């Protein structure tokens, strides 16, 4: 088929090489004209009804699924290998539709030149699956891969490439539009990031993709369930923001420059040295560069760094005109100075007018996303090492007086007492603090939550909530505290109470602070992780952290202010109390306010400790597969964790690596998994590591009767044992282990364990629970634990168990039988002769266990089992 034929719609009509072709006729036809057999009322009765027949050509004849699809459509078909037998395809009795699998074959060219209707097998099978008639298309249609997609092209210079892409789009059911109409164009295919169409697509949020998207979609043409508009599929074909751009960077540190060069390459661009003729953009650090080292050419874009990070944030090239770099001396300033030079020669008058003009210009050109502040010094306070120190400088205090205290107030001289000075400092630091919270909300939180972001949401809502937590609540309460302190300072008298203001809001402080302070570390970790994994968020932070309102501080540094605020307020209140006379009623009120703040901070610390403890328990639940849900409890806390090796057959096989989690009231015993199954992926896309441990038993500490400190010998090193009495057993069991961690001291571990056991059973003599014993008396040995023979023996034992389970005639789990057996012999239903009853039960259970274990003390092996649940003893753990 000639390439030009697909482009010709009529005499003198052809596509423009620049971008696109004329709209497809198929898109403009109505639905009645689109499908076969649906005619308008005007033509019905005038034209005879023509029956449709399908001709399968070549490879299509061998496709059984294609024949079945035609049967479902009730459409007859003919098979042929020679399309010339049908001539030009015109027949008064039949409307012939040819189905070909290869659109590059000679048969296709022959049929196309004769204006025959041509379909591909996927198009026929798609219609059969949807229960729709065969489509009537003026162009050959192979599949529905791009059905309902309307494409526009821009930035192409080679006509042959456009022709080939247009053909593929039409073959997959898509349409082409010449002009970019946001209401109809679904995707823009771009070769560059220049041009009006690209700008419109960025503004309208239309996906901008590379030509490879079309080619890759054509490779999936035979998959009737595939559609090119799938978001996951098209993501990898997005046009990078710096495509065809060559960047150079001026005024940045070496580390930051390397970071920006790396991100330039990652987003499709290249970089060169400053002054290179190949550069298209010069990115300038406007805060450090006062004048360019050379005169830039007209084709070189000189932009601020915000353009660079903004492009990455939007995932599209930003418009350069919005971020053009200009010298600090603006034209307005030059004009004002030139006018001043023409005034009267009176030097005093000139200097006065100069000061007034400069002050006016400064006021008019000040740009801030916030409403005008009453104290301008707050804008610069964030750049200092600590916001609490800014009020100690004379300049800040004087600016605070001028900004906060109106001229009509009482003269300042009578108010210059030490108590008033410290109270004013409290107000100034509170004002600074409120400004910081406003900056966090207005520069970071609110833009991240904004709907309709270019390129989609930067962060998920769960991540935003984790990062900012209760910052809005803290901002709300401190805004009211600031207003009360402002009224206090403006209408000052020594009898006014500072402590009442703090007492008034102490209840709200208790509610607002713990949710943020407790999860601050998680908030910080989320910021670091998202900045590392999400380039758009990294660019968002770079843009906003470089603004004057942030004072060159990072978001993490700004978010730590709430953690530091309450202690600093307590220190200032102490200072005010020192300068308050004993006969002043505020003296007692200040003491109460200080105590209330201490209670708030104590509550926060206690709540934080509990939160961290709960987080540790959750970590155990995630790490141990099959961990009981009743482990999670508000009163429970993790005390210690040790790594051991089992030395007996209880609670698991000898040689197993066992982890003991000691809680304040129970002991979780878990073994190392032999095989890791899978990963867990959260809704946020985070992959949680698979569980490395397998749950064995959750044992209340009240079941531990004795802790055995096994003496070290040549054949037994670093071993200990637990004498356990579960309520479902009649005799004691012995759980023996060997400590493996070098940093775990056995005596310290055993004392810690005994202390928790004593607390649980309400005993004061914790040391009496420890008993030293000889390893031979309890048949425990650590010899040859890691030998080849020992490992082979364990492997054979595991294999034997698997084979036994596989060929067992009864699939009833062993523990179910044991529970049923024990339920029939509860202590409440004992026979008059306990010994006879016991012997009877022992004999009836001989089929459950026949192998004696050296780790058991005076207990028949008939009661061998693994303790996964304790129905009678774990009710107090819930």
C-alpha cells in the first residue's frame, strides 16, 4: 500500500507534515452509520437490503476462534487464498468484508487499492465478545486497541514517520485531529516540548506521550482485552519534561549541582558547562548570583531554579516566561533613582525623598502568599538558628514595638519593666511560632491537598496526613493564644495576668500536641522516604523551601518547632515569675500555669512512650506469621527480645532457631521460617518485608513455674530452660534453649525474665524463681548443634513429617484430637478413681504420641502437643 493513499481524503486534501491529518470520517459518522445493518429511515424502502458475507484470507482461514466469533455474529464466511477471485469485491447481492491477519501482505495491498472493506481478526472477535455487529469503517481496521482515542501530533519533522504512525492509529480504531481541541483530543503525541499544542496539553492535563506508545500498542494488537489507554501501560511513554533541552547551572554548590545534573538526565535532558553554545537553558541560583558572567544569546533561556524544580513537579516542561531571571535592580528602581537626581540641589531634601521613595518601592514590590503581617521582622526570623533567640536582639524588639503597639497607646516609658519585657518576648516568640505554622500549612500542606494538580496528586492522602498530623489544630489554638497575648501587651498593666492565658488553653494543648509529637519520627521518615522515591515531591520541596518564608529551612526543620515550643514557653513563664512581685496575684497563677504545662509535657511523654510501645508490638505482629491477635493490648509492652536455639523437642524441634519476645505478662515463642512465602503491599504502594518468623505459642508468664540456669560445661554452653505447666497438661514440661546473641548476657536475661514472672504472679522474691542445675539432670546438651550430621538429621525429620501428613488417611489435625480428648477428661468430671482414670486416658491416647522426649520431666509422651492457644489461661491477655 502506498503511504500517500491513506493520507488522501479527496482531490487536493492531504495532511500537514507538521502535526496531524484531517479528522477521521469514521469519527464524524453517527452511530447508525457506524454499524452494518442500521440504516436511516430515509433510505429504508428505497435501497434493497444487502446481505453481509465475510471472506477469510490466508492465515485467517486457520483460526478456529475466528470462525466461532463469526458463528456468534450469525455471519456466513468464505475461505480463500486468492483474493483475485473476488475481483474488485463489488457485488449487488453481498456486502463483502475481507478478514486478513497480515496487513503487510500483497493481498492487503490488492484489496486496499480496490477500496474493499478490510478487518483484522481481533476486530471481529471484539465485536463477537461485545455482541455488536461488524463495524463499518472507511479505512482498514485491524483491532480495537485504540477505540475511542483521539490523537493529535506535534513536533514532527519527517513526513514518513507521521504517515506510518497515522496508519497504525487508524488500524487500531483511533482517530486523528489536526488542531488541539481539549474537548476531543485524548492524547498528544509529541516529538519535542516546544509549541502551542504542548503548552495547551500541559494546562489541560492531557497525557503527552512519545511515538513509541503507538508502536508498542501495535505490538499488542492481537490481544482483544488490551487497550492502549490503560494508565499503567502509557505511564512509561510519557514525554520527559527536559526532552531536547540542554541545561547548565550557575551559582549552585557542587553537591546541589551534581544532584540537579543527575535529575536532568533522569528526566530526559542533557547538561553542559556554563557558556556552552549547545545549551538551551541556563538555570540560575537567584539568591547568590547578582550578575551573569556573560551576555546570553537570544535563543538561551535564563531561568530561576524554580523553573527546574517546577518542571519536575508537574512532570512537564514549565513555561520559561514565568521564571525568567532578572537582575536585582528592577526598572522601577532605576526610574525612581533617575527622577531623584533631577530634584532640587538641597541634599537634606534629596536624602529624605530618597528614603521615602525607597520605602514606598519596598512596600509595593513586597510579594508574599500570606496577608500583610504586623511585624515584618518575623519574615526574617526563620533564617536564624533558633526562633526563640530572635526576640533577644534589639532590632527585633524595636520592630516588634513599632508593629504591635499603636501610636495611640500609653507611652512606652512606664511599661519598660522587666516583667513587661519578658511578657513582650513571650508574645514575639508566639507570633514567630504562629507564622511558622502558617508557613507549613500554606506553603506545604494546602498545595499538596489541592485537587486538580498538573500530573496528578504529588502524595497520597494517607502520606499527607502522616506528615502534617494535627498541625492545623496546633495552629488554631496558638493563633488564639497569640491574640490574647497581643491584647495583653498592647494594654499592659502590672496587674494583668499572663498565667491565666496559658491556663485557659491548657486543655486544648493536651488534645492538640500528643498526636503530632508522638508520631513526629514517623512524619520525618515519611518525608525522607517520599523525597527519595518521588521526584515530584522532591521538586515540590525544593521550590517551596527556597522561598523567603521558609528562611532556607527544610520542611523537617520547620515541623520540629511544635516539639520544641512548649518547653520554651515554660522557660519564659519561669522568667516572668522571677520578675513578678510576691504581692502580685499573677505570681500564683504563673505557678499554676507552669505546672499545667509540665502536666501537658508529662502527658505527651507518657503518651509517646505508650505509642512507641504499641508500635513495637505491631512490629512483632508483622514479623511473626500467625501471631495471635490477642497479643495486641493497650496494657501490654515489649520488655526484651532474645535469639536462641531449641535444645529439646519442645516447644519445637531440636536445632530450630527460636526468637523469644518477652512482654510484661506473656512470652511469644516463634521459630525462623523455613520458606518465605510472599510480600505484603500496602494501599500506599509500600512493600512490607515478608514475615521471617513462624508463631509457635503465646504463653502467659503465669505458666512458668521455674527458670533453670543450666551450668556451663564442655558439652553445654550458654543454656537455660523453663519449667512450664500449661493448664491443659497434668505435669510440667521443659523448654530448653541456648542463647546465640553475643551481646545478650545470660544472667541479665534470666533476671529480667524472673522479674516479669514475679510481677505477673504477684511475688516479691523474683530471685527465688531462678534455680541453677546441671545439664545432665535435665538431659540438655549443646554439643554438635551445628554439625553436618545434626543438620541432616533435622532435615530427615522434617521430610518424614511431611510424608506422614501427605499419606495420612485421616486429615484431622492432631491438635483437634487432643482438644477433644482433653475436653472429655476435664478436672470437673474426674472419676472416683483418679489413677485408674488417668491410666485409661493415657492408654487411649497412645496413638497420638509414642516417642519420648528428653525435654519432658515426669510426663508421659501421650500428652505431646504444640501450644498454639490456651483456652483457659489467655482470657486475661485480651
